[in-house]
C-alpha cells in the first residue's frame, strides 16, 4: 500500500521536534505534575532526574520516546524542566551515556502512565477513522493522518510512522470502496446503462452528453429559456433522483458530484465500475437541482432585462408620444382658468358676476367643446390619487405575457408527456460551463 501521500513537513515533524515548542506547548506537555515531580526527584543523579523528566514531557508531546537519541530535545524544553527541578540544564548533556538507563526510564513512564503499543490501540483508531471517512469527503489522507496522530497522543498510544501511514491509506481505500459498492447496489441496471451513455461523444459532436448537460445557459433570451427547461427535463428524466441513497451521507454525495462535475468524460470512463456508477449517480442527482436553478436564474434575468426593462422603456416611449397632445390640452385648460381667475367677482355697480357671464368670457378664449375635449385628454393621462403611476409599462408587460406563457406551456407539455425511459438527449452547442 503506497504511503507517499505524507508531506515532507509531516515526515519531518513526526516523532521528533521539528521546531521549538511554544510557551503554551511547554506548559501543556512539560509542566511536571505532582506524581511526575516525585518520580523524577527519586532518581540518584542530576542527569538522570533531568533526563527522566524530559522524557516524560517528550512522550506527552510526541507520543513517542527518543530512546535512540534522548538528547534531541529543544534547549527551551530542557531549561523549562530544569527550572522546575532546581537543576542546571547543562546536566542534560550527560543523559544517555548509559543506554540501558534511557530504556528503563521509557519503560517506567509507559507502565506508570498507561502508554500502549500501536497494536493495542489500532482497533479503536480504525473505528474512529472509518467513521470520519464514511461521513465526510473533505478530509484527504494527510488530514486524516494528522487527526490520527492527535487521537493517539490523547489516548497515550505509541505508533510508528510507517504503520500509521499504511493503516490510514488502507482504511481510507476500504471505506471509499464500501461507499461506492453501497451506491452501486441501489442503482438499477437501466439507469446505470443510461448514465454510462452520457460519457459518450455523439457523432459529429465535440463534447460528451454529460458535458453538454452540465453546461449552463450563456445567453438571456426566450430560446435560451426554452433550452434550459428542456435540459432540466432531460436530466430529471434519467431517474437518478428516484434512487434511494439515504444511507450515504450528504457530504459524500457532494464530494462525488464535485469530482464528476470537474472531471472529463475519458477520466470517468476509466474509473472502476462501482466508483464510476457512484460518481455518475451523485453527479446526475446534483444536475437535477442545478439545471432547475439555472432555469430560474435565467428566468430572473429574462424578466429583468428582456421583459421588465423593455416594458418600462416602451411605457416611457408611450408617454413621450402623448406629450404633444397633452401640451395642447393643458394650454387650453390653462387659458380657461386664467380667464376665470382674472374675472372680477362683481361689476363696477356692485352686481355679482354670474356663472353664465363667466362662461361667456371663457368661451371667447376657448370654445366649450374644445375645453371639454382638453379636460378628457388630461384625465386620460393623469392617474387617480390611488392609481398606478407605472400603468404604462405595466400594460406593456402584460402585452408581452405570451413570451413567458409559451415557454411554460412547452415545458409543461414535455414534462407530462416524458416517456418512462427517455431517449438519449440531443446535443445543443454552448460555449460556457457551470463549473
């Protein structure tokens, strides 16, 4: 089982001090507890007291003993421990002159604090990692390896880097195979065949059917809206959404769909059959939602740019066309009102001016029939107090209602009359992709 997935940094820091411990790490791992302080002070020589205490902190931080090179510990950690013991950190250089002492200290620490060999904690670790692999597709082998190391440190298990790396790689492969097999088993043969056909490139075409279906609309038009709805119908007609995939976590389905959406058809064709089926199932199920979302987004853009904007523009044009007529009508009404306002309420003799006299003065400027027509013209252009100020462009929008109705009717007819086993979808060229 190849384990080359480990980065150079991971290999450098595993089982050794790659950098100086931070102040927080010194407090967490090298601060001597009461029991550790008693055991360290029970040693006869200063070098062995300091060496035992440093080994105690080392195994707590690295989950391993540096028995081959016990002095390969950062000077800051040695000073930190020496200060707690009231010793000079120079004594640490003498530690390890007798190799057997180093091993004896390691055995004592392991037995006293319950450290276990990797074999003793492997089953528990496998169960923990298997659950993570099954439930999440976001963690790669490197992330799983680091998580396993933290788990082992917390549970006082002493792993070897090769054994741990191979176990993580093998377990991840096993869980992925189990997931692919679980999805393969619930996919009917007919659906499996139809999904594999999506990887084929039709004659005289440049891309596969899967590539065509995952391409989003690139233009905002009624024709593009019709094609988007037709694409959504084709994807739904495959029937992937009816497959019961409830036992597979949603995160794993998302991960499979992401791989299927970003991979080329030849790459997917080379996959092992169970993985290929699982990937195509997740991809098509994702496309069922994505194609409808694309159609809705296109409808929103179509309404904003092709219907609402154009209707508003045509409404404004209608206002401009009616402007000369409204000016003439307003001029006549203004002349009549001016006569009415300049006519005195009474004559020089004190006789009140009657309505008949006022109309007589107005008709000398504007005939009554023309004034009535001007008022009617203005009334037709000015909305009531509670009326719609945007009536013109709304009326234009209603006039263009057929654009949407035609597309909706086409979608409804094609959806209700779709066969139980759809024919292979025809290719429609497009220059953009959803990914």
